[in-house]
C-alpha cells in the first residue's frame, strides 16, 4: 500500500528518496480534510477569488477544471486544485453560515434536515431552550399562519385538574392568564403582583354561561323592625345578603347618623334599585360621601298601610365612594332584610 485507507494520504515507502515530499503532501491533505471548512457547497466552476488552502465542494455537472469532479472537495493549494473524493459520513462546514453538511455516499446534504426535524428534545430561537421551556423564542413578533385555509393552535392538558393556559407577564411577573386553569371552565384571571390573582371572567363549559366573578354587586338592607325617621335623618345600612367584587359596607356613620354606608370597590357606572316597605314616606335623597348624589326621590305617601315602593337610578361612582340615605321628610318604614333593601350592580 502506498496510500492510507481513509484519507488516501501518500505513505513513505522504504528506501524512498526525497521522503520530505511525500510527508509534506500528506500534511497538506490533512490540512484540507481535518476540520474541513468550505466556501461553497456546489461550485459550478473553479472560483477565482479563493485564498491559499481554501476549499469548495464541486457541484453536479461542473465545468472547466472541475469537470468530472462532482461532489469532491477541491482545495486551492500552491496555485493548483487538489481534489479529494469524500467517503460516506464525511462532514464539512460552510463558512458563510456555519451549517454542517454530511456526505451519504452519493450526495451532500445538511447534517440537520431543516425540512424534517422530528422528535427534537428542545429548540431555542435567538435564546436558550431548557428542559421546561423546550421551545424558546426571543423575537419582536411571532407569526402563525395557515398553510392552506384554516389555522388552529392547540394547547392540551392531560387531565381536568391540570392547566392549559396562556400567561401574560410584565418584567417576568404575571399579570394575566386565560385558559383552563386547574379545571375545564374557561377563565380569565388578572394580577397586579403575580401573587394575588382575581377571576375576571368564567365560562361554564356545559352551558356557555358567562360569569363575572369580580363584578361589584351587592344586596344591602335596613333592619330594626318598624322604624320612624324624622326629616333630615341620615341612615346607612345594616347588613349584606349577597356580595361579590369586594362590594360591602364601610365603617359605621358618625352619630347622630345610624348604620354603615355602602363602600364602592371599583370605578364605573352603577345601577341602583332601592325598595322600601313603608307606612308613610315623603321624600329621600341618595348621599355620596355625605352630599347629595342626585335629585331627591319623591314619594309623597301618607298612611298607605305597608306599601312597597321602589326607586332606581344609574350613577357614576369611584373606588372609595360611600353611599347612604337621607330622609328629607318624616317616614315610617318596615325594616327587615327582605323588605327594605337596595340592589347595587356595576354595569
């Protein structure tokens, strides 16, 4: 044998003269074939601008000095082209983009097939992926579009008690989450600090019924049995029969007023419906923060013997506002949790 089995390097023969020539030629071939980097993966003809020892892979059907050298590695050394026949499994790296190519015995192809990439353990695009975030993308935008007509994104969970959701963060701190969070009911949750979360919307899967769990609403009442009020008396409320959205009674009013005001928990327009069972009722006014909130409600009823009257309005309120009532004329009311009430709902 006068050449090596893998790289066809020239071997020094016993008693050979000018052994340094054979040795130097083998070194030149090793310089080409070890850690091979090429400028072109399919050169159609010999390039004219290569530096010493730079290489290309000859393209199919190449011309001129590359004719008949298809798929070979061509190295420009000492003003001459030197060709190396690749073997199956040889790798080269393209200098322009760092992509690796492998020879399969008949043709060169990407070491990683960009068209077919199945069962990858993780992928990071402009960022490092991890065993938890196996797909990580750092980009100003992401686009998902259809290949034909429809396009659906599926987020699947293993069981009802698991979670399938989208989380929106600000500075890596959670602010909103929508999806199936620990149940099969679709929900939208929000947070100001990524710690305390509030259910803003929930949809029952069996019926499609939409609930707003954080929407302020309450039913409040006056109690104390049959009560008589003088003109100018200010009263709050005695209790709450139902409430959500942190809507409820505030601190007791200062004497001589009685009861506690309704404390507003969120900005917005509110619908108010006041129902009173009365013996007599002249007029009364809704107070906001101790002053008139709107025009006086006029009843003008005398000795009606237990008649129920209702008043309603819509009013713009803000967090921290306090609502109470002022009787502007003498009145007698039957004050119980089911007879003298006010329903309050944020619109």
